[in-house]
């Protein structure tokens, strides 16, 4: 065998993928391969090291070269796999690659990887052999270790007729199994060589509005499986709004809408997501967007000085309002066990008035009582957000709020640990992303011009296309189409594609799933690697169709 090529193919800006027919160095359906001498040699399907038809010589360590081929056998350098998102680097080698075959197993070196092992074994039609030290040709072996500090990084080695996937954390090993699954699905064979891969952004999310439109538990679970295969790691659930409150409540059953998810269903959703290393992030929006809750508590609705009731806005001057919302935050902290929480904080109508102090004298009076003669309605609203953040942080959660829940010129400052979920620059007193970033805040990108799929396309919204995201958006494009300076890149934790159901009957659940299919794939490609993709949009779309 000629010496394996030692270089690494970096798959990023300006570097094209290797030409690849049918996904691997030993494509399905090829019964013969022409050698360098012009002779036709069989590809071999025995149980040896992958270079002959013998019965094998025992396990081969990931770093050990394959045994010498038979004289009639020769392999070209492997081609880089094509996956979504694309792998960051691939070191090609000579060999037949790997494909599932009868008798092959999935083994794990660490019992913590049992769930990942069972999942990929079932998907590839292999036997799950559990924790074993006798990995042999044909096997897939999962192990913890190696790599750096990024728990989502992994190394996938195809060599000696077997696959080794290692990573410093369980999430990284899981992502390695997603790459293997896509390699086999796309071309039948995982190419010989070494993939080294990790995401650029730590938050890769999809947010779903189930308050305005009820989605079935089965539909949500299908999306979780799809998200997991694409290496997303977050599912946001916006389940409380003016239209409905969609999850069963023990502390306040009076607020729950007839069409809702039970807690048992939510537990199953959270467990399925956890098995795919996806954190479910709940959002109970306040002090606005509380209409469904306030329908059962009309005494807590915000009223103008003339007595007009504001839909969805809670009167934050009343202690009972804080107790009600905190009851819910504390209750659902026991249901959603992940480490992240969304407080909302957007579009509080009291602050949309020309003169909030005059329009809402009860809020102005409460602000002065709490913060002194200079206290304002904006101060009181900021204090509300800080207090709700403290309630959630007591459960060990990292907390975020929408960017229009942060106000400039207030004597009360939003808690420094609050992350900014930046969605729009169209609100009254809009602040550009750099204003938050220059203050040292961490930011999550929900850019409404690229990442908002709003049912019915109200106002200026149009359904986003995968092509526009793929070709024009990056995590640094936070507002509109302009990227923030590169020096802020480290503060942008990632982003989220969002489905909002302003006109819930505009699309069926099936239509939503179809409509977001390519935008989701484009979004995760740019969150995994924000560089210019190697594939054209046309080729990316064809790849998505092939991978399913």
C-alpha cells in the first residue's frame, strides 16, 4: 500500500470538498475496483482488517495503520464525507472504508456511553455489545477521552475495518455517531481516514411557539430526532402567551388552556431531548404576553389611568403579580431540568406609551416607593426582570431575556449575568447589538430578518429561506444584514431559528415541518462553521435530499 496521505483537508472558507461519488471510498454497489496496475480487484467483505478477505488478526487501535494489502489490492485516497453540518476537517487515508455488515457490533469503553451506543446500533442495524475491550474488525467503538476542553468535539477514525469515535464528553461522541449515520445514509460507506470536528458556537437552537398554536407531543418529538441528527443542542418552548397556556399546572390549574401538554408528555419530551444532548429551554414571558394567565386573574391586569385594560400586561406594582409568576417559575423549574431559562421580558405595553409615568400612575408611584424620587416605570420593569431572574437562578439556571426587555438610561441596571436574546431592532428606542456587546453582555442571535418563521407572514415578515441563511447570514449578523465587529464574536454564544404562530391556522403542522426543513439545515451549518460553505446552495440542497 502507498503511504497514507498525512495532510488534513480543512473544510472552510475557500476550500472545496473532495469530489465524491456516492459518499465513500467503497461505494455501495461497486463489486470491483481497478488497481493502479489496471487489474480489477474485489473490494473485500471479509472480517479482517478491511484490506483483505481473511478472518482478522484481532483489534486494531485507532492510531494503528491498516495491515498491508494483498498484491492485487490498491485503494485511492479517501474523499471527505459530506454531512450536514459539514465536518471541520478530514485526514484522508487509503482503505476500503467501513460499512455495516452482519455480525458487526457497537461496543463502548465507558458505561456512560450506553445510550449513544444503543441508539447508533439500532440505526445502523448492528448488535449492541455493551462495555467491551475486544473491539474487532467491523465494529464501532465509542470511548471518552482525548481532545481538548470542548465537550462537543470528537474524533472519528475509520481504519482497519472498524470505526472508533472518541471525544472528551458524551455530547461529542454522540455527534460523532451522527456523522457516521449520515456517512452511511448518504453513501453506504464511511470513508477511510480521520474526522476531527467541533462546533464554532455552543448554542445551536430551534424555538417553537406552542402557545398560539398547539403542536402535538409526537410532532415535537419528531423535531427533536431531526434536531439531534443535525447536531442542534437546544429546543426552546414558548408555552405561555396571550392566546393560551399550554402545559399542565399543579400550582395554578385555572390558567391552563383545554388543548395542552400534560406534564407526563413534557417529561417524555425532555427525556428524549436529553438523550440527543438537547436542552429544552422553557419561556414564560413576563411582564407582557401573559394574557392567558391573566384571564383567570383579571384583578392583576394592567390598566391605564383612564381604566382601559391592556391585553397581556400584568400590573407589576402589585405584589400578587410577582407571587403568581414566581409560583409558575418555581413549578416548572422542576419539570424542565436543563440549565437554561428564557424570561421573555419583551413588549411590555406600559413602556410603549409616550409618557409611561402619566399613563400608568400606579406604576410610577410604585417605582418611586421602591427606588426613590427619581424612580421610573422603566426602573420598575427592570427590577421586575431582575427579581424573576433571581427566582430562576436559585434553581441553578442560566437566564436570558429578549433585547427589548433591556432599557438604557435607567437607574436600575439589568443583572449583568442576563444574556441578551437579540431578535429585533424595530422596537421603540431600539439599541444596536454592539451596545449590549460593548457592555460585556453575552448574546444569542435570533435575527428576525433571517431566523423568524412567522405563520401567516404578518407585518413585514416573510418565510425565511434556507438559501438566504446559507449564503448571507452568520452568527455575527445579529440585526438586519450587517455583521457586528469580529472582536465581539466570542460573546455571541450562538443562535436560534424560531417558529412563531401569529396566525396559527395559516399552516398545518406538516406544512410547518416541511417549511422549516431547509432553513434548519442552513442555520446549523452556519452555527457549526460560520465560514463560507464549501458547497453551493444547489449542492447543499441535493445533499440534504440524499441524507433525508
